[in-house]
C-alpha cells in the first residue's frame, strides 16, 4: 500500500471534520455539532500556534489523520505535543497508516529543540489502539485524565 504524509491545508477541513465525527461515533457513540467542529478544525488549519494536522493521502484522497496540540511543561522546561484526532479510514486500517503518521510526527517533534515528548489519551476499553501505541514505543505513565467540560463552545 503506497501513501504519503503531508501537513494538512485548509482545503482538507471538510474531510478532517468528517473524520472527527467518525471518531466521536466510534469512541463515544455521539455526533459532533458541525457548527462547533467545522470552525474548530478551520482554526487549527489557519493558526499553527493552536495545533497542527497531518494527513495520509493515497491517490489524492485523504485516508487518515493525526493532530497535535501543545502543552508547556514547567517540570521539563519544554513543550509536550499531545496527539489527538487520530483517525484512519476503516478500509485502510491495519496497513501501517497510523504507524507512518505517528513516526512522521515523532520525527518532527524530535527535530524541535523545545519539544520534550509526545502524549495521547486513549479510551480505557480500546485495547487494540493501546496495543498499537505500546508497539510504537509509547508507555503508560500512570496518569488518569480528569476534566470539566463547559458545553464545548467558546464563551
């Protein structure tokens, strides 16, 4: 299977939003509001200080995606890249698409002097994804993610 990895551009916004909705359906059995998700994707694609997307492309079609956002770590005096919005089209799964996306991001992160590592969160029951992340060299740091959500909209 031949495909390439490239940084996403604004013209990818619709497919990325669609993939994000598919992620929400698969992982949380919920639909995302396009009035929120579409501008959220567009914002990242137009403002790299908020995050970056890369896509896997085959024959001109986007078949997978990965996004990173940034968290400053005072303990490490560096930036942690958080991997989010990971999706591979079902027809292309188990063919190395995510691994190639991950390795691409990992290489870019290692090339940035202020980046101290990569993190992601994964559903507790998603054992297949966890096995994939462990096989790529990631580990379980022992943290539990906690949150307070304010309705998902800008204030």
